């Protein structure tokens, strides 16, 4: 047994990534403060071959040294766009037939392990600010609210960890790894 080399991993080039089919997943970052978290979202988004990242409100945008530090070049492969208002974006995505989901803890949220996404749908997954979470005005606009079950004393995961958990969960349930 040996560790695989970069050539043996057979990863796509940036050009190949740009032209290949994407998974039916979109990330929406709602006023995320940490540029390291933004970079991690790009890197994780690349790993799951997402369609796009929307950087909303105060969320930082490439090019930026702190984003690049954790993105490791994924800002070149993953499509992105800055949008001033997250709630307006959610309304627009819904009008275009995209299912919207906020990752948040609310009185009517669905546990991630119980939510079953449809492989025929495209989902925009909204992740919120590190301190305040997803804004109330956004929560009132989304189709579903999903939360990641937790067993410890803390009430939340870091946003970059949450993105990885949710993309992995949705990817498995939607069979994106089979393509």
C-alpha cells in the first residue's frame, strides 16, 4: 500500500472542470466574515463539483490573499458571483426553479439525516454568518430549513465544516459520486 501521487489521483484540470457537468448543488454564503471560511467554501465546492458559489452582502470576494490561502486555486475553477442581498438572490433562484435550503437551527428545521433531496432538483444551500447565522429575512424566503444534528455542548459547527458535512450528505443521497 502506498500513497497516491498527484498524477495517479487523475484530477481534472481547471479547463476540464469548467467544461464538465456539475453536481446540482449551489452554495450561498450569507454575510460570511472570515475570508478563510470563504476560501474553504471554494475548495470544498470544487471537490463536490458544485455549479456556483454566491458571495452575498459583506462576504469577501476573490482575489484576496486570505481566500487564496485556503482555496488553493479553487477560485479559478468554481464559478462565483457577488450579490448584495441574500434574500433577493433566494427569491430569484426560486423563481428559476431552484430549491433553496437554509442551514440553520429553527423551531421547524428538519434534521439533515431525515431530509431527502431529489436527484432531479438543483439545490441552493444557504450558509450564514459565523456569529448570527442565516439572516431572518432569508430564512423566511427559503423552501426548507435543515440543521445538522449535534450531540455535544456547542450549538454550531464552523461554516467550513458545515459545508463539507452538507455537501457530502447531499452528494451521497443524490448519487453524485456515481457520475
